[in-house]
C-alpha cells in the first residue's frame, strides 16, 4: 500500500475520533469557545511537531506563493472549524460528520477548476453518489 493511502486512512480515522472527542469537550461551553481552545492546542502541538520534525534548512524553500496559499488555507480551515463546531454543539456527531464529508465533492470540483485535475465520468458519478448518500443518511 502506498504511504499516502495509509496517511489518508489515518487522517480519516483521527478525524472521526476528533468529532466524538470534540462533542464531549463542548459540554457546558459555547461552540465558539471550544473551537478557539482546540485551535490553541493544535497550534501548540504543531509548533512542537515542527521543532522536532521539520528541518530548519527547509525554511529557505518557503516563498510568497507558498505563504499566500497556506494563509488562504488557514482562513478556510478557520471558517470550516467555526461552522463545524457550531453544528457539532447542536447536532448529532454522526450526522454532522457525515454532512461535513460533503467537502469531498467541493474538493473534487475545485481540484478540477483550480488544479486542472481531471474530472472523469467516474469521479463525477462518485461525487453524485456521495451527495446522494449524504442526503439519504442525513434525513431523519
């Protein structure tokens, strides 16, 4: 199995665990406060990770183009987390996490438009199936 597939599977696993843990952590506090506290911990852990895992010499490779796109990514991550935590506070984890995975369809479309990745019939049909699955499972 290629390393990137294992990384993606681990990412999916930890994202699922994160949703349940976050829901427990939101008990008795506003969703926005929970998101801020979580983000602070993520920043601290990321800094520790960088200290031990990112070679200092690689900083010279960072340029304005990288910084711009990573900053934009940080902004959209922040917006995603705000709305995710608000939804998580009020909704069921299983339904919120399910709807959140609709982001895959957005990723498919934007990858085709911005990154010029191929949008095949198979990819398009898969996206439609994902949306249909979300619709079926999210209905009560």
